[in-house]
C-alpha cells in the first residue's frame, strides 16, 4: 500500500511545479520532499521525476499518479472533517494562506486567539498573492485563504469554494508633504494622471487595479518602481521618488515627511476568506473564521 504522506508530496510537486514550492506549501525542507518522492519511486518501482535544467519535471506515470493522489487526498479530507466534527473540537493541522498585509495586519492577533482557544490545532501560515491562494484552496493544498480583490478587479473563485466577507480596506494616496497634490484635502482620481508611480509588479491584483483605474481616467500609468512589499514602496515615497496607493491594513506608522490623502471616488479593496465547501463543518475552519471575524471587527472599531 502506498504511503499517504508520499502521495501528498508528489501531489504538491505536481501543483507547484517544483520541489521547493512543494516544500514551502507542506512546511518541509526540499530535501525531505525529495526523500519522500524517492521512497515513492522505490515503492512503485516507477520513475516519477526527471531532471530538466535546474529543476525537475513529472513523468507521464507521475502525472497519472498525482491525479489519483488528488482524489485520495479529497477522500481523506472528508474523513478528517467527519471525525473532527464528531470530536467537537479543532484538532490536526490547518494550513492558512494570506496576502502580505493581511498576514501582517490581521492574522497575528487572529492566530494568537485561535491558538488560545484551540491548543490542539497546529496552524501553519503561507504568505502568497490572492491569485495563487485561491487556486491552492481549490486544489486542496491549503485549508483556508485570506484574500482580497477590488470591485473592478474581482478575484476568480472556483466552484466548490465558500467565502466569508470580512469588510473593505480603504486605500490612500501616499506622497511627500511638499508634493503639489498634498495641498488638496481630497484628491480626485483624475488628478492622479501624470504621476510617477510606485507599485507592486504586474500579475499582482493591486497592480491590475491601479492600471485599470488610471486607464479609465485616460492615462497609461507610468510605474517606474515595481516592488512587492508596501513597506518598500513607502520608503521610496519617503525618498521623493514617486507616489503610491497603499491600503491601510497592515500599513503601520509612516516615516517623517510622508502624508496620506484620500482619493475620490474612494478606492477600497474587499477582504474575505475562502475555503472548500466540503470542509465547512470542520471545527478548525469555523474556529479560524470566527477568530478572523472578531479581529477584523476589533480593527474596524
């Protein structure tokens, strides 16, 4: 009989496309994942991974086995949900994915509350953008995802997923105090044209929103600095290198000389949680959602 842990490792490699990505999602080292795959190869007497450049690719046999593994893991999850529901308390492992500012601004308090309420629950956190986070939940690679989108750039959500809307996170214009737009109490969207922008790279949902918003205002945005972390964006704004639109959640204190101005119409992103509908009865999911909801309410208050 094939070992479930080894099948899980193979499935993770198939989903993430690399041993390193699989290791990050499972909370293992790349060496541990490679060892699991090697044992599975010996167990099945089949070559599952082949070297290609600096990485690896799945063989045809491995792809077929990974597809079967996905079905097996789904059955195991349903069994785990049933058992956990019968126990009436949150146990086992819960893997949560979250976007960066959500991981910084909301989850520390929520996960600390969850650990106090559910000491037998082993919670793991993976920071990732909403696009891959939603896919990871749908594939069964993570149990719960904290994600965000914009009304004009909705996040695609696959069938079979449920969501809990937490609320909206307003976004402010950040700029140096001596910038001409800082003289305005409120900045109309049309006045955002002609600026040098500091933003996240393409492929990020926040970048997609900025590009779409300025195009609707009649301009192709000039994004001169593309950086993934909002803290780095703020540092570049502080240096007078451009302006940025930065959400409030997880933003923290601003450096001297940097000011915020509201924009009209007010941009705001929607923050919500996603999980597989079949796991809705799992106490670990319901407890985690309750902790997120309570912390969001505290922040909003």
